[in-house]
């Protein structure tokens, strides 16, 4: 498993490919930005079902994103489950994530709800 800058580069490369794939699936998703020691990206607004379908297609093509912090897949899932519960506590409808799959972030979620759950997107 990659760590440090090598892992961050692998994650950023995956995110670039993911954004390009999403655009290829008809979703207006800009490339992520690699700044301030981290990566940020903007989630598109619009049809959540189309977004989820495109996300599933792109994840099938690209595989799951690499982690860059040395956590195991189970540790990542445990953190995602906590985040999903937090989002539900904020009044959002979120399915529990599954091992090895990206977590669903509801489109149209308020910045305040995302921030309350530790999710931050630049844009």
C-alpha cells in the first residue's frame, strides 16, 4: 500500500481519471484541485440517480480509489459508516457504504451538513 506523497499522487491521479470518466458519462464534474497539501473537488448538482449510475460505471472501470493514509479497507469502511450515520443524523438519505466501494455523498447536501460530518469540498 502506498503512503505519503506517493499515495497522494496515486489518489489524485485516480480522481483525475474519475472526473474525466464522469464527464464521459454526461456528468458535469470538474477536475479536482491539488492544493494546500490536499485534494479538493466539487460535486455536481443535478439528477442524483444519473450521478450514482455514472459513479457506479466509473468505479467499475477504474476500481476503487487508492487510500493515501495507510488505513486498511476495513478502517476506511468503519470511518465511512460513521460518516453515513452523521449524514443521516443531519436529515440526509444515505445508504451504508460497502467494503471496497466509494461512499455515496448525496448531491444537494448543504455545506453545513457536510461540514458537520467532517466532509469538505473545495471548489
